[in-house]
């Protein structure tokens, strides 16, 4: 399995510089390469082996899920800022006049997330 290919000794030799954060964006084949279910099924089998190893070494999984759902929630969260009073950032200088306007930072973040997901989906169709 791919876990055997890790350069554990090389990783141990590196100077510790703080936490390591990883973001894995993945697409799955309709059928797994070993023929035992879908690519998602194969990933679940892989996770069953690797997650305990990660946790045994003090690692933490912060989130797993569907990127499309994240993009949809980001857009909805940005919409929910419209009735809020801005108390931070440049919009806070507007005081009460900021109410009724979407937070620009939330909107920007939702657009970036949506664009990332759309790019992944476009590349999957190529």
C-alpha cells in the first residue's frame, strides 16, 4: 500500500517547525482500481488504515466532507451577513448603514471557495 512508500526516516530527520496542515482535494473513480467497489469505497478502506496511524502520532483530522457542500454553505453564510451590523473592518465605519449589505470578506471567501470547487469539477470532466 502507498503508506509503505513514505520516507519516515527522512521526515524524522527534519527539524520540527510547528504543526503541519494539509488540505487534500480528491476525486474518485467510479470503480476502484482493485475492482472492489467505487473509488470512494477504496478511500474508506485506506482511511480505516491511516486515520488510526495519524491519531496515534498526535495528528487530528479537522474536517472531511464534500467540497460542493462547503461551497454551498459558504455562499449561504455570506448571505446571512446581510442583516448584521459590521463591527470590524472597513464596513464598521458605516455603523448602522452597514446593515442590509453583505459582508465583503464573506462574499470574497465564498467566491474563492466556489471557484475552487468549480475548477475541480471542470478538470474532472476533461
